C-alpha cells in the first residue's frame, strides 16, 4: 500500500505596519489555532514606505494608489518575499487570497500575466523549481461576495473578520472597505452583524465604546419649576 503523508500547511501574515494589522492578526491567529496550523508573520512595517515613498506607519492600507500617475501593486513585493521564505521552509505551494474584486484596484494590470511572471521569478530564483504560486479565488473568477458566501457555507465566523482600514475597536462604517463590506452582505441578503461606530467622534477616537446619549426620564418638563 502506498503510504499517505499529511501535507504540511502553514499560514503567512504580512504586517506592513497598517493601522488595521492587529485587528487582522487576531482573526488569523484564532483561525490558525482552530485549524492547528503554524502561523508565520512577516514583520515588515517599512516595506510599503519603500514602494510608495511615504514616511512611515501606521498606514491606512488604501496605499496602493497611483504614484506619479502609475498604478503600482505594492503588495507583490511582500508576496514574493513570503514566497521566498516559504521555499526556504520547504513549502511547495503558495496560495494568496486575492479575489477578482480586489484585482479591480489596479486598473491596467493583467493579474494572470502578473501571476505567471511571479512563478517564472520563483523558478529562476532557485536551483530547481520547488514552489508554485497560486491565487485560486482570482483564477476561478470568485468575487468578494462569492468568497464570503463560501465562508458562510463552511461555518466561518464572519463577525470575527476585519475589513476596516482603521484599527479602532469597531468598524468605522465609512471607509472604502467598510462600505464594500456592507454592499457584500446586502447583496447576499445576509444579516450584517458587524459592529460599526455610530458617530464621527467615535470614528476619530481610538478604542472607545460608541457614544450613547443619556435619555431623559419620561414625563419630565424641559423647564424647571
């Protein structure tokens, strides 16, 4: 009988010093603990600075904008660094969670051509081709809605996920990522149980509970007698 060996699986998290990094990591840690797989953290808060010429974290990770009129997919640098580390650790397949919706953030970039070029670079950077990079969501045309629907069907606790560009206690409900999160849940006709900040004051003040106005007792007059 052929001996069946259990595949080695691990997760890699890229911490570029973004405002929301800790919130993302909390979900990643919990997921890895539940699945019983190791987590490797790429601690590189200044990598985005090099790509975009900014002065330092924390970043709102809407940073991969047009620089000098040219759209740069800065996360490619982090992904290739992760792939190099993964190869050194003996992993043979690298999967990245970019969706078909995410790819629209970089107009004019052929994502499948970019993925092919990444694999060519991985093959050329080693004495022998030992790793293959894949983006299954993108390659199969899965949108953000498709991925959320898939997660729900697999029992993923989506309330523990984090979309907001900020790192407050609750989602701000106003940034581009929060608005996209709302649209996805609305499109799926699924109750959005995300806790959003309720006021502009909450949005600009970190780690505070949403402000709740004190209610006056019923039957009291506005004028004092």
